[in-house]
């Protein structure tokens, strides 16, 4: 089976992209696949003895099967937890899709079966005045998995993002309903509406978990629609 690569996008920030990404990595590992998770650019890091580290990138590093250096997983680690282009500007750095693609390509050449590349924020998060993170997904030519944070307004956010993904020429491989608000009103009806309108397979519904681990998330996911 050929190596599979997916770009993980979210309907917004704080919708659980990393949570779902680690669950997807764990699910693929259950299928005896060699997995890699990448976070090419991360805004919001803490200084450690080893350098600046982002908690999302560290979670991916722990969830994947392959042993990679942190800098391979998160080559651009920005200190402030703000929009990446702003955080980069504050550090005198410039972001562009081709450079990020170069980082990703180097890792993707290594042996693995299942690779996920996690974005930052939503689909149109800027990298610079001309590019957004969507341009990285386009350069990767990777099918997109959309993480929908289940809360008020999610239908509009999800359908607009799905429309943008397809307009940019990429397939929407599937979506995940992540219950970020445990008491969301009309949850089942919202999922049913998205099922009927989003035009991509539902890979799973992840409840608001008390035991949060890649393995516990994986229990609520299916990779069957992605396998070929």
C-alpha cells in the first residue's frame, strides 16, 4: 500500500485538531502502520532546556510511531500564541509555503505509511500578505481531513471550510465531529445536518472525554473511508 498523507484542517482555532490528529495516528498504528505527524509551523511555545517547544507538536511526537527529532516535526516554532504571520513578524522572520513544503518533503521521504500534516488555526490563516496555510496543503497536494468543533455556529464554519478546500482543488477525504462543548444544544441534529450537506465521510464522533489520550480518541475513529 502506498504512503498516505493527509492535511488536518480545523473549522477554527481551539477545535481539537491536535487531539484528533493524535487519535488518527494511534488508529493507524493499530493497523500496523508506521506513522508520522508534522506541525510545520506552531505559534505558542515555551522555552525549555532543549529550545522552544509547542505542546501540540510534542503531542504529535509522542503519538507517532517513528522516532524523529523535534525540529523535524515542528521546524518553525514561534513564541507567541497569536496568528503565525504576526508571531513570525515579531521575531523578524518570514513564512512562506514553499519553505514549509521543503521541511515537509524532507520528512516525507523517510520510510513511513501514514503521514498527517497539521495546520494552524483555520483554512485561511495567513502566512504572509500573499499566502495562507492553504497554500501549503495545495503544494502537498494532500487530501484534507476537517476537524469540526461541535459548538454553536459549527455548521456554517464547516460548510464554508469544505467549500474553500474544494475551491482550492483539494479533495475533502473526511471529517470528524469533535464535541468541544459537552452540553451543546441539538448535537445530534447538527451532526445529521453536516452529514447530509458536507459531502464527505464522517470518520468519527469524538465525545468530550475525561480520559484524554491518543488511544481513547482512536476508539471513536474509523480509517476505513481513507484506506486504499
